């Protein structure tokens, strides 16, 4: 692990890392999250019987919007021109809704933060739309599954591969 702190300037104050010297590459990040809820809540989401509307359609749009706005809410993130954001939902048929986000770009820095932000916003939107019937929903864990591109190369998070559908 590289212990060099790259987000500090010569005065030891926070700075946005200079990526001018980096090469433009195709980059992708995949993130998983989940939200645990009462079985009736999941059933109502799947049946389209939530009073606020189509939960998954709204959560998908919220996640895409969040990915595009990540640099507005994460202070040291670079604004990126994203080339793709895909959000997929699945469930365990009982009490868990799974969220998988894939974000892509061709650029100078990775899209991990955009994918994490998208998954978080999608989960928070699901919570918001269903909280009237289920305030005990639990969001997470939310974690990076893989990333490709860039100087550090490809990454697969072997420690969390099995968490997603437990």
C-alpha cells in the first residue's frame, strides 16, 4: 500500500490532486449495495404498489443523477465526463433488494466515487420512497467490487465478493 498522502499541498492543506500528467484510458467501476426491508415492503415495490410511484424507476434516475453530480458533493473529486451509468436491481425474493452500479468513462481518473455515490443515492431513494411503511430498512454494505483502467491497473475486491447476496 502506498502511504503517500496525495491530497495535501506544501502547506499541508487539502488540495485536489493534479491529474494533468495522467494518460486517458477507458475506466470502469462496479459497485454493489443492498437494502434490507420487511418482506411486505419488497413485495409492494415489486408489485408497483408504493404510493409515491415506481420505486425502482425513481431510484435508477436518482442514482444516475448522483453519479453525474459526484464532484459537486465530494470535495476532492474531479468533474468527469461519464460515458455510461447502468443500475441494475435484483432481489432475494424475501427481504433484500440488491443494487449493482456500473459507471464508465474515458478519462484521466477513475469512476469509483461516481459508482459509490450512485449506489448510495439509489438506496437512499428507495428508503425515502418506502419509509412511510418501513422505517427499519437497512442500507448497505455498499462497496467497490471492481475497477479497470488507469495507472494502478485493474482491481477486484476479493474480500467482498460474497457479501452481495448473503
